[in-house]
């Protein structure tokens, strides 16, 4: 998960701007933190469902 600083840098805005937008998003989604906001957004189909983890590849040894 990206930090507020990373998001601000990516969007060319201040960290305070990111915090303000996050507060508004949390309020609209009735969430207390980022994970709860993502969960709620997925429940409302505002975000796509989480991807399935990739199966681990098994090594084939030739001997």
C-alpha cells in the first residue's frame, strides 16, 4: 500500500492535500482507515475485486 507521501509525490500535490482527500473519502464510505475504505468501496462495486494470488511455480529438475 502506498504511503501518503508516495501518493502526494505521484500526484504532484502536498501530503496535506492527500490527507484531506482521504478524510473525505473515509467519511463518504463510513470507514475509519484505508483498508476499511477499500473493503467498503469493493462492497459497493466502486473498485474491482481483489486479484487472486498467483500460484507458485514448481521447479522442474532435469537429471
